[in-house]
C-alpha cells in the first residue's frame, strides 16, 4: 500500500507523466505482493518439484478455472456495490450519486468492514469443519456478527444528521434520509457475507458467481421501478429489498438439496432477533424524541452489547421449560 500510494507522488516529483507514475507504482506494488503470496504458499504446502507435467497442467487448469470464477464473483460484487455510480450519475448527475455514496459508505464502514473481515478469517475454520457442523457454524457466526455490528448502525442516522448540521450546513440531508434503507441492506448483508464464505467452501466459485449475478439483476430490476420519480430513494429501496432475494439465492446456491424454508427462517431469525440491536433502536428512538440526548445515547451504546448474553440465556431457559411442559402434557 505504501508503494502504491506513495511511489506515484515520488515519480511525479521526478518528472514522470501521470499515467506512467500510477501504472508503474501499481505494477511494482502488485508484483511485490504476488511474490510474497507465492513464497507464503510454498512455505505452507511445500515444494512440488517432483510433480509430473501432466498433473501440473491439470492442476493449473483447475486453478485458472477457479480463479476466473472468483474474479467473476469480485466483478459482480463491485458492479452491484457501485451501482449508484453508473445508474445515478449518468442520468441524474453527480449530486445524486454523491448523496447515495455518502450514505452507503457510512453504512459499510459501520458494519461491512468488520463482517467481511471476520468472514474471511472464518474460511479456514469452515474448511476444517465437518460438513454436518457447517450450517450451525453459519448461524452462530451470523448471530455474533449481527449482535456486534447492528447497534452502531441503529444510531448511525443520528450521528450523520448531527455531523451534517455541525460540519456541512445541512447539505447532506438526503444522504441521512437514505441510511435507514441502506441499514436494511447491511442487515441482510451480514447473512450474505457469511453465506458467501460458506459457498466458497462447499461449492465451486462459478456457483457463487451465478448467485451474485441473480442478486445483481434483481437489484437493478427493483431499483428501475421508481427511478424516474425519485432516483435516489428508488435505488436505496431497491437495494434494501433485493438484498433479501440475494440472501435466498445464496442459500439455494450453497445447499440446493437442504430444507431451504426452515433454514431461511432460522437465518433471518438469527439476524433480526438480536437484543443488542433492539436496545440500540430504543436509544435511537430516544434520540429522535430528544436530539440533545445523542451524546448520552452514544455513551450508553456499549451497554447494548451486554444485553445479548442474558437475554439469550433467558430465551434458552424459557424454550427448555416450554419443551418440558409439552413433554409432561
């Protein structure tokens, strides 16, 4: 990162053309990273000097196919996440795209950074787990990430509104109004990110690419319905609605033969039934009634995470008591 961001400035100061400076820095930085990754791979898996040429060729073909599928997944994800730029900016101007981009970036920083990082860290655990334990692992991971990230998302509209008044003079009020819709996208995004990691373990990347393609098409279709009347709102609402279709597509792609409806209900319940999130929503409602209580609500936000364990323990005790009563009857 230092090479890719600092080296262009040094080359420009030395008199290089703009495109030469940035392209050269990108090549140098990526070449160094690739060399480090290859060295780490050799250290992990050992040298394969004695491998037969035919076997090496077959393995290379498989790696290229898998890599192309992963590139397709990355391309579709980037196209979907940046849809506001190529859907809003050409037709409705940079201001509309900028309002949407600010709201989406704020929501992503509040939730998706932690969710994406944790899901990638979980990949080795999923690869080493028994197939029968993968679905419980997906549920527990989704539950934990939702409990950790959603409370901050609940107070995000109030924080952005206050920053907009204090720093920007109210110029970004449209972006603040979009945050609740995009927060719904981030809620389901916790599930899609974990399911995406699961798909990379149990399925080929091209299965994941097809699921991403269906999700992207759904998002474009839903956003296009009200684009002429209210482009920014239509894009945000379309994103909030279509992400649940993406969640279903991921669930189908990961295990098409499983009991999909029961798994869908279990996953949605794991995402929405988070005591910490409901506690944070109560704080957000308090701030809506009394805006001057924003600082107090922010200081009280860590208490929301403390509600998660006792409420879950109470629910388990209640469920076991109901089960015992039913068995007795």
